[in-house]
C-alpha cells in the first residue's frame, strides 16, 4: 500500500489503492460489496446491500447546503480481468499491482480497473469528505455491469429520491454523454441430422479485417468477415451441386465486428481449383467495396490433396443457413434524424458457429430508439422464419437524448473553468447503465462523464492522473453549485 500516496487528489487515489487490493472481476462480488458495507458502517452512513451485491450509501447534505434534492453518483464495482501473454494472475484471489509512469497510472501486466474504479473512488471520496459543500448524496454502486448490466437491471430504484444522476463511467476527457443506444442480442439456432460426403477438403477464409467495437466504430462502415464469407460461400453452394458445407466459424464476440471467418467444405467434383477460382473472384469483388476501411483484408483458399470422407450439413440446410447469413442486415441501418452524424440503429453479426449437426448465429442490435430495437429483432425473426429458433437476450433500453439538462450544463461550465478547454456533448452508440436507469426513473436528469482512460479492457489500460485531478475539481464544484 501507499504506492499512490503522493498522487493528487489524495482521497481519490487512496481509495483507488484500497479497492485495487480487492479482487473484483465480474462475478466476484462479495469482497468489494463487503468493503463498501464496512466503509458505510465505519462512518455511520445509511446503506442498502441487495441480494445481487448492489450497494447504495446515503449521506445527508453538508456544508450549509440549501438543497433538499439528492444527487445520485453512480458507477459499477466490477472490472474486466485480462492479463498480458505470459502474465500469471489469479484474479479470484489477487488484487491489482499498481504502477506509475509520468501522468499515467497502470497495472503490472493486467487490466487496471479504472473502468469503473474511478466512479467508485470519486463517490467514496465525496462520502468520506467532512468539509465539502454538497446536497444529499445517494451513491449507487452496481454489480456485474461488464457481463450484461446485471446489477443495474436488478436494482430497486424506488429507494432513490434523487432526480440528478451523475454516471461516472465514460473515459473521454472533455466529452459529456447525453444519450446511449439500447441493445438486444438475437441468437439464431437450428439442429439437423448430418449427411456423408466424399471429396477433397476445401478451406476458405476471410482474414485480417480491421474490425472494431460494434457500437463505437460501427459508423466506420467496416467489413464484417461473417457477412463477406457467408455471401461468397452461399453463391458457391448455388453454383456447385457437388459442394458440401462441413463447418463455418467466424467472429469472437457479440459486440465486435468480425475480423476473420473460416469455412470448411467437401468438394466431390473433379477439380477443386474451379471452386477456388470462383471463390477468389467473389470474395475479392465483395471486399473491393472496403478498400479504404479494410486495407489489409485477405481472402484465402486451399484444397487438400487427398480424398476425405466427412459428416456434412444437408445441402438444403446449408443453403438456407448461408442465405440467412447473407441476407441479415449488418452495419449501419439508420442515422439519427435528430443528431448530426450519429448512428441511430445498427446490427452486428458477431459470432457464427456452424457444424454438421447444429448452428448458432448471434446478432447484436443497437438503437437510440428502443422501439427500433424491437422492430429490427422482429425483422430478423421474420427472416429466419419457421425453420430456425430465435432467442432474444441481453435486452437493455436506450437512453434517449434530452436537449435540456441542467446538470450537463453545469458540468460543462465547470470543465471550461477548470481546464480552459471547450467540452463537447455526445450521444454514444453503445450501452451505458444510464439506459437501464432512464427507463426505471423517468424525469431524471442523466449525464455520463469521466477522466481520460485509454485501452480499457486490455492489459494496456491506463488512467490519466492529471485528468482525474481535473474531474475531481469539476465534480466538487458541480456538487457545490447543486447545493
């Protein structure tokens, strides 16, 4: 301990060092929740801990505050746990090893947990301070945000009275978020009896696409490997009667634009180079539209020399699955007619797994308008028809943009005052807990913000110390004005 004792603001970084010693990867809730309960008990503060290990700590107004209206400060307690290659860390039992390099705080070969340890520590510093001027505070610490906004969805908000909601879970210095997309994951499934085919094994790939976050970078209109390869293989299946699908694997995450996909096929015709030649022409034509966004994209193909016997998909089933993959909307579906250059609705074919007996395709739909999510998922279900099972999961509502926000105005004014720089307000095409709370708490003024953090969810994650200091001043000044 005491590695961060010389960093300012001292109270914020003292608490950051304390919670960094507590293992708090998603799903590992007990330690951090008990820490928060002890914090509240030690200070005689009212607290609530629910069965999902969400914690709420309340503190009365202080410093001559004239306001009876509580302000909610909110963040999530869990963190993504990722290690560098070769780094051994038992995240269930071990805390984070903190290091400092100039203006940056980072961890020794792991994620730092600034997402969202910053919010936790800002709230704790406010609750702990005996001199700060502030209105009544309701500090909300939610669990398991990183694995589906679980805590926020389960939290009983009837115990909260505040109508100003400060979500400190954004990592872009100078940007104050005023809305976010909602989302829903559609999983298309099917099972079937395999058939046997004899021929040469063909392996077809689309690789080295740029990819990216399916919310933050969907507006870049980058190629999706699942879509490119499925479209090409569907055309091949229509042209070659003696071509059979053995497997198709593409994508790694629902919320990531697929960078690679691979299909294995059995060809019982005479010359597999016929198929490979058509494939190369098809895939290169499909990728030609993405030369600017995916300059490193590759289409690869090879054929085994020996004849193989394999269990394959029934021909008609393979064609129907590939056609479905090719026809599903992917990328930007609509731009906002209210906000300039902002994506309204999008769809991302994230993970595709097809083998000789079953298939699973996940599509993450996002929209700034909750009704548009429902409409798009209904469209996917209709496209799948009776031949496939469609499951909807991970549903969360959009946080709709409100042009009038007193709290946002104050925060942006204080940002100008503290930093001398001009802030921006934005709407993010990704999910924030504000979307969940906005549906539960109509009439509440929401803002999402936070100090600069880079490479979150990776072992390179780092937090700007100077930006953290600026945002602490901004928060204190804002609370004083709200008081």
